[in-house]
């Protein structure tokens, strides 16, 4: 089955999730520039010779095209987190979608520091969970977080997601192989907690 990003909108109480498009470059660049120190310490280092998507509109357009291709292939679903007035507040992504007996995706997110603590990220996460389980038909979602990243861990704590333990040297982040705490939610858990999560964060 093939999904398309065209006109896909996920509605929260205070945020709208939609794919990032080339027309978002200027405000995406402003947000990422403003949050350079806040975000880059938690992200993979840019490879030597790789174009800077923050400063190059061409590289940003290529990024958007790659994300659209992931939608077409059913391997990833990327969303910008926008406030109701259309301002970009962050991103949340369902990536590395695997089918077959696994039916799994990895969830990653970031938020503009100016909106940190607002509850936008857990709200966006619940909207993304609902889409993943009810529209895409996945069975399991995983989130991996560096233990000292308190801001990201507060999101999963607010959602009371199940912790599965620490994966040693799990991902190379900013040039260092970092341990990550792994959290997960399955479709069975979503079904049991759906009303609670949707009522608390969406409706």
C-alpha cells in the first residue's frame, strides 16, 4: 500500500502536523539558526562535504524531495509541527519503517527552545501515534533518547511510555557513540490508552 504526503494534516489541540515543504525554507532556517546550540548537540554530525540544509535552499529542497519519496515508498513519514497561526515550532518523524513481522517505526522529534515546556511535543507525538497505528497500520513505535537529554525524556515521561532499557553506544551523535534509553508503545498499548491520551492531548 502506498501513502502520499499530499494534503496530509494531523490536527492536535494547539498544533497542526504536516510535511515540511520547500516554501517553509525561510522560517525553517530561522528556527534552526536560533536553536543551533539547543539542538545540534543531540543530532548526528554533518558529513564532510555534505551540503548544509540550514543555509542552502537547494539542499533543503533535496531534503524535502527525499522525505516525499519516503512517503511514496512507505518507509518514513515526516511532519513539521506548526502552531495554529502557521508558525513552525519543530518536527516529528516516523522513520525507518519496517514491515513484515516487525511493523515498526522509530520516532524522533525536536522543538524550538522558545516553545520548550509548552506541551506541543507530547501533543504532536499523540497525533503521530494515532496516525501510525490507525492509518499506517504499524504495530510498534520506538523512541531512543540520550540519558542526559532531560528535555526529550520529559516528553516520554508526560506520555508515560514504557521504558525498555539502555542500548549501549546505540547511535553516533555529534561524533560520539552515545548510549540511549529506549521507550516503546505497541498497538495493543495504544488501543488500551487511546482514549486517555487523545482526551489529554488532542481533544
